[in-house]
C-alpha cells in the first residue's frame, strides 16, 4: 500500500487525512476502537494487508487474505445511537457508487450490511459504536472488500459459491490505492449528505441498488426465521416483510433469497 500516493491524491476534508497501516493485524475494527479511545479524530483510517481475527456481525469470522481492502474508519457524528446506526447504509451506498464510477460495475446493496455482485458477496460492513440514546462518542465503520484475490482459491470451501472478488468480476487486478481514494471521497460526500439532509435521501439511493426488494426472502435472527416478500426498507432501516400472517418489521437479522416461492 503506497501511503504517500494516497495522501497526494486524496481531496477529502477529513476522511483519510490520517491513515495507519499495518501488514498484519487481528482486526482493523479493534485497532480503530483503540485509536478512537486514544482520541483519534474523525476520518482517521486503519488499514491492514491481512487480518488474522477479523469480525463480521455476531462475532462471525471475516476471512481477510492479502489482496483485499480491509479498513476501518473512525467517525464522530453528533447523533444518538439510533441515528448513527444508519451509517451502515451510507457506507454500503458509498461502496456501490464507487464500484460503479471506477469500474462501471453494477453492484447491489443487500439488507442490512452487504454489497453483492451478481448475487455474491464482494463486501461486508461492520459498524460498531460507543454511543447512547443521546450522543455518540465514536462509530467504527469496518469495510471489507474482496479485491485482488481469487475468492475461489483464497476463501474457505463453504464461501466459494457465495463470495466473489473484484478481480474475478472484472477479470483483472485493480489498484488498491485508487479504490481507497475513490471510496474515501465518496463516503465523505455521502456522510455529509446524511448529516445535513438526513437519512431518507441516502435510503432512496440505497434502495435503487437493492436487488432483493419485491423478492421472496428468508430472514433469520437469533430466535426465529421469517419468510415473506421483502417489501421495503423503512426510514428506521428496518426490513419490511410481507408474510402470510401480515406485515413484519425486522431490525436485525440475516436475509437470504428464498429458493422456493411464497404461496
Ligand atoms: C459482515 O458480517 O459482512 C461484516 C464484515 C466486516 C469485515 C470488515 S474488514 C475490516 C473490518 N475489520 C473487521 O474485523 N471487520 C471489518 P456478516 O454479515 O456477519 O457476515 C459474515 C459472514 O460473511 C461470515 O460468516 C461468512 O459466511 C461470510 N464471509 C466471511 N469472509 C468473507 C469474505 N472475505 N467474503 C465474503 N464473505 C465472507
């Protein structure tokens, strides 16, 4: 990772003005949390070439071989926790728009925290925060992008059909520095829009890329599984599901496309 090239090319106000880089780290989110607690300013980025214990939601493993873009950004929005949680949508939209503008790729947002290319996961996002009902101290936005490796070779067997990398999708290697610069610029712009104009503007754009709306899906949280038609994602970020029993709003869970249609 050529940090001086990144600093030269970045035209952001705060995103990426300070970048910490390590060849190998446990998790960039954990690292960024420590930096935030030590007072790191908004926009500070922690990047690693590989991660040895990277996390997804619910402490699931995130596989992070060399060639990926594994980063965490520290944000300090003046928002209560409920609003700050919507940053996962802002970041997913930033990833999708960056892919489109840099590579002409059409990627999709998938509720709540994924970016897919042709139904396969190319990016996962993990937002963690130190916040309460009234205020947020910091949010760590962790973004993992499968970039310059062959997902079929570098990821475990069970992920081979569900995951994809940019290299495979584009048929060529990409320049990681170029991707990072474009992503930070896009994310900062959308973050400002979110703070100034509110969530609905972001959500409207996010939904334009949401390939699952109108489809039959299954949503599992820790307690139960629901099946129905994904009707909408509402202004709270909840998935609105039309089930046989009526309409359900789901705030947390894993969504998958159903193999069989609803009756
Ligand atoms: C996520 O969780 O998708 C959030 C992933 C966030 C990773 C970034 S990398 C930088 C930062 N530092 C961290 O420690 N984390 C963040 P979730 O929706 O729970 O999905 C996790 C699931 O995705 C796993 O259980 C696997 O099934 C699958 N998975 C793991 N590694 C993958 C990969 N490289 N590509 C595609 N899918 C993967």
